[in-house]
C-alpha cells in the first residue's frame, strides 16, 4: 500500500509529538490504531464481497452455457439409434466380405446354407473318430512292451504287492 520506511515513520512521530504534545499523544495513538484496524476490517469485507460477486457471475455464465448445451443437445435416443444403425451396417458389410472371401476359396461353403444329409453324416463320423482317437490312451500291447501296468494301482496296492512278493521270495529261499 504505502511505502513507509523507518525514517519516514520516525519523522511522522516527531512531528506528531511536537504538534499534539506528550500528554495527548498516547490517546491519539490509540484512536489512530483503532481507526486503522477498522479500516483494515472494512477493506477485507470489501474484498470478500467483490470476490463473491465475481464468483456468482462466473457461476451464472456457466449455468447459462450449460442450459444452452442442454437445449442444443441431440436427443439421446436418436443418437443411440444412429449408432445401432452404423453397427448393423458394418455387420452387413463384414458378412458380405466373408461370403465373398469364402466364394473365392471355392471349397468353403456358405455358412447360411444347410449341409446335405450325407455330408452331415460323414462330418459327424469324422468328428466322432477324432474324438475317440484323442480320448484313448496308448494300446495295451504298447504298454506291456514298455513294462508298464495296463491299469492303475494305488500306493497301498503297490505296497501290498511288494509285501506279498517278499514273503513269497523268503519262503522259497
């Protein structure tokens, strides 16, 4: 605010001491301090009110802008319909491209045409054969040639077998 240095304050104090006098100087200083405090309070209130006014103006402008945006907005249902139409059109284009690619290969059938009964039976038979081949293990003759047991035996069963083999070997020997 005011650029008052120590020398300027000392000069003002000296002039006040000469003009007012030493008897009334403390009371005048108290009154001046109170007035200065009140002035600072009024200035701070004025600043807060100005800031509040500026804030309310900004909020009013934002509300007006948002209300304009709401009134100018497209109906959400129409927007959803346009998106759904775009998706359906893309799906039709994609299916056309797939059909065209399948026709270019020549061996791939159109997915929408049903299979003939004979072709369906042969397809089912091939699928069942593949399934049987995948689910079955190695043949028993191969397992025996590898000296593996053809069936699973639990740990308790193996221990019992070893125990009986030991007793039979001890009785023979």
